[in-house]
């Protein structure tokens, strides 16, 4: 029998069979039929059988339209389920909460019905790139460039690129010294290690079994947060301690999973910056980094931000001059849920 005719007849037969099925049954049928062709050595992925074979939506994909719509009312448990599914797809286990933490989170979520719970670990450089790559591989609706890295980060030839790779480093530039700094719950600027410790001491972070520190923010998850047309430094000054780079990255990845990334390049500034610092006892065991000059003034040089770059089809994780101003600058409204 002619193979072309056989495929045509098979297509006609499958159409007749699908006519007697419900929508979900048709989806299951298409997947099973595609699997059968693979087992037989056929090229089912490129074969038209009545219509294109499509993979059924995942539970995450089904839940996202409602999760990302501020008009939809969701319970705290429903929101946490979406978060757990997101991080499961990205290969990271989300930690559980105590009864007290759950009650507090539920109350904060209820006070902010147009916001959503976004759980996020504080990731290192490699893990941050890893979850972005996992999103590119696992989210069928994502719009990442297949030939480029999912997350754009500055290279190590730049001062702030070196600090991205090693957040605990102090980088010298002539007589000046620079380090990453984070706003602690009491408003002071501290190192990453001290920052994580301060979040836990304040009860607004959770330690997972793998040792990662997690925050549970209640925040704006719309495609684009309001733009402020102000300097990066002023916007940064309004941020709370849990407005983390990784929470904003998680929001970008939620929209990738939903197929709704921002069509415009904008940036959301995070609680992370490059500071000119004073190093006491430099090079000695008792070296101490002070986030101020000799007159006690804090000097924020660059501000970290996250945004989707639709031109290059990458999530950008970069640093902007603190004094720079742009009408594409902003920050997502965010409070700790714990």
C-alpha cells in the first residue's frame, strides 16, 4: 500500500474517532497517538494527523491566567500551590511553613487581594542561571531565544560583573573599593551573609532543607508594574528588605510559563546594589567592610534590576547607575508575607 495514502486514510479515520470525543478526551487521544507513532519508529512529531498534536496544559499553565490576573480572588493556599508548581518545574523544592507563618501569610494576602504571594529562594549566580535555563527548557509557552542564555548577566570584565559572580567579594578599582550591599530590615546596608541572617532574625525568611534562604513576598505580578520616571537611587530607597532580585526573576518566569512576557523593555529595581565601601584592616584576618566613607556617608553606585528584554528574548539581570533616570524605571509593589 502506498505510504502517503495510508497516512491520509489514517488521518481521516482519526478525525472520525475524535468527533465522538470530548475536548479533554481528544487531547489525551492526540498524545497517545503521537506516542504510538514514536514507538513504531514513525515521525509523529512532524506528522499532521487531522490537526497538529498538542500537549495538554500542565497544572501550572492552567492556574496561571487566574494567578496573574489581579481581579481574580485566590486564597493563600491556592497561591502557594502555584508557587510550588513553578519551583517544582524549575527543579527546586519550596519549603513548608509553620502554622504561625501560614496564618501571617494568609492575613497579609487577604489585606492585598490584588497582589500575589511569590515565594523565592535567594539564589547564587549559577543557580539563578540554572532556574532561568530550566524555564526555557520546560515552559512550552516561553519566548526565550533558543540560541542564547535565558538570563543575561554582566561579564566579569566589569566591576559589577565580578560582584555578581561572587557577592561576598570586595573589588578594587584604584584606591576605591566596591562591594554588594543589601538593605536589612532595620534599614542598614550589609553584606549578603549578614542580610540573610538579618531576614531570619526578623522572622521574614525561611530556611529550606537544602540550606537556601527563602522569602515569601506579597507583590504586584502584573506584566508591567507602574513606571516612575525617577532616578534608580530614589526608587531603590523605597524598597523593602524582601524586594529581592530572585522574587522579581520568579515573576518574570511566571509570565514566561504563561506566554505573557512584557512586550516592552522595562526594569524593576531590587534590594541589591553596588556600594563604594571602606575596608578596615584590609587583607588581614580581621578585615571589616564598612558601607560608608570616613564621614559616615553611604555611597550607592549602581542598583540591581530585573526585566524581560523582548529584543534579545532574555531576562536581563543588570546594574544601573544610581543617578540615572529613565521612564522605563520602576519597582514592583511588595511587602513581606511573613
